[in-house]
C-alpha cells in the first residue's frame, strides 16, 4: 500500500494560493469599481493581474537544487505506480458534515497545465489592449476571463473531488456569457444558440460526473483524491464500474469525445477570438486532466474494463473530426473540428494505460493548447480583416496580400498536423506507440487496429491543413479586391503570438523539457 505524506512549504503554499485568489479578487474589484474604465485601461488591468499569475505559476516550476525539491508530498499517478511528488499542499476542513476538504496541491502533471492557463489568459489580455470587440464592455470581459483563470487553476490544483467539481463548474457561466455577449455580432441568434448548447451540454456532463463522485464516496468514504489514489476503489463491476462510466462520460463531454462533441464547433465559430483561445487552449484540458487525475488512478479495475471502449470512441473522434474538417468552409469551424481529432489522440493515449500513451496524452494536451491557441488567434486576425471567417468569401492569395499572417498560419498548420521538429509531433507519436503496446490487461490486437486507424487520421490531418493552406494562402492576388485586406501583422499581434511560436519550436526540438518532468508513469 502506498502512503501519501504531506509537508507544508510556506513559499509554495503562498504562491499557489495567491495565483488562485488573485484573479478572483481582481475580477470582483473590477466589477465593484464605481468609476467607468476605458477599454485600454481595463485590458491593462487584466494584463497586469494575469501577468502576476503567470509569474507566480512559473515560480512553482521544479528546478533541480532550486527553490524547492521533490520532498513535500507523494502521490502516484495510478495505483501501484511510481510515487509522484505532491507540493504546495493546503489541506484544511471545508464542509466537515459532508467530509469535504479544501485540499490543494500540485505536481508535474498539473503544473504545466496551470502555466499554460496563466500564459493564454495573459496573452488574451495583451491582445485586448489594441484589438477590442465591437460591443465594448471590456471591463466585464476582462473580469470574466480572470474568473475563468481562477476556476481552471483551482480545478488543476484541487485534491478533493467536490472542490474539483466546484472549480470545474465555476468556468461554465463566464464562458457562456463570453460567447453570448461578445460572440459573432453578425449572427446574434446563432451565437445565443451556441452559448446555450455549450452550457447545457457541459452541465449535463457535470451532473453525470458528480453522480460518479458520490458513488466513489459511497465505496471509499472519502472525497480526498490523494487518499483515493493511494487506496483506490477496486472492482471491475457493480458500483465501481457505474462510477467509472459516469465519470468517464461526464468528462468526455468536456474533452469532447465523439459523439459528445456537438457543442464544440458552434461554440468556437461564434465565440470571440479570446473566447476561442481560452476554450480550446484551456477548458478542453479540464476533461482530459480529469481522466488522468481521477478516473485512471482512483478506479483502476473499472478503467481497465471501459478502456477499450474509450479508445474506440477516441479513434472514431480522430477520423470523424478529420473528415469533418475536409468539408468545412469556415476557418474557425475547421479548427474546432481539428480539436475533436487532436483530443481524440489524447483520449487514445489515456485509454492505452501505458507509460508511452500517458506521456503522449500529457504532451499532446500541452501542445494542443499552444498550437490551437495560435491558430485561433490567427483565425481571429483573418476574420477581423475580412469581417468574416467564411473561406469562400475571404478568397485566396493570403501570401501575396498578408504575407506575414499567411506565413504564420502555414507554420501553425504544419505544427498542428504533426511535422517533426514542432510541438505537435511528439504527443501523437507517443500515443501511437502507446496504442501499439498498451497495458498488459488490455487486448493488444484491438489496440493495434486503433493504432492503424489513428495513423490514417494523421494522414487526413495533413490533408485538411494542407488543403486549408492551398485554398487560403495560394492563388492569384487579382482574385481578391484590395479592399478585402488591411494592414498585415500588427505589433500587438506579434507580441501576443511570439511566446506561442517560441514554445511550439522549443517543445518540438526539446520535448524532454516536459517528458523528463513526468519520469515513469
């Protein structure tokens, strides 16, 4: 039996609590201000607050011999696995009659996602310094982004199932409002429908997940994730299986996996640029993180039972998302469907229950957030310049009219299709390797089929991204009226996108920056 030990380091605890509480307090202060703030001032306020959160999250990054070592706590990824360090631990009673605790902690699985959340929120606030939505109301938009940031960081650091659920839910209403209020102003009915579908589907998934948590508590008598990971709920049938199904389906809605992805394309197509970036780069990761943090280690036997089905649906998502991309005429919907395919790879890696598959899923999670965040920034820039995201209206010859934006779009497409040397390659390669050699308890022949089909998905991914580049970037400039194009890459866009470009290259040539942190899973 694995025992979880916790020790408190005041610096780490203080930093984690600060990056969790600061965005919430800043959002409340922004709403409570009796004076009217200009758009530029509100965006600057958001940039400062989110910048401080980013600095705090980076301070928590582990460094050998640095400001903390791997000694403050231990938590395995799954029962019987190598012990994983749990740091920055806060564990106090919250709702004693319900056995709910305010238990926070981070490890090398959650910390990269926290940094990614802080980075994308900061870049969105920087972006809004110059590129403001037509409807205005910047103060409310910044406040909602900060609330989402706090909720996501809370979910990634929660070590209690109820606390995870609460943080998981905090982000839903702010994102619903962002889509509903600041979404596509050319289609108010469509954006309201997209926002409503988003919130209804995700609340449905959350309800199923909560029922699964209650079944876990019924079996184990605790909501504490660290304790449940050390002494998991065993059994492949009955209540453990029911709990695993409820948790898996509830989280699959958020991933989203086929066929629960129906809310995603419209939500992305109608959301403002910053909403699409946060939704794809941050919110989708809550689902896959929950599968890795909760489902796999807490319900190991039941997970083995449902893993082939999870792998099958993930493989279908890869193919279905890719085929849908080939038929899209809207650039934002195309990128949204590409997310379905990419998150299918993450799901397949998790369902392999192997070391390579898990590492691939974790790496692909981060890479997808970086690359797809960049893609949605670029799609937003193209839409702003043409007042539409319809590829048929935008036309061709982006290389001739907007050469820098066209070049960056090509770069992001190549990264997303998995070109070796860029961040998108390593995760999918490791996932395929994990499917080739899954856990011993899984049917290898079935997973070989999944691997072969997923390999076809990589070909389809290259096909639709190269088709996008050909149709949008190449062609005769005379085909498009000059008025359809505006200024090429602006300074604020370059500043905003540069960190994502650098990270895409850095993780492509130095994957060990992340892989070494995870050790043996």
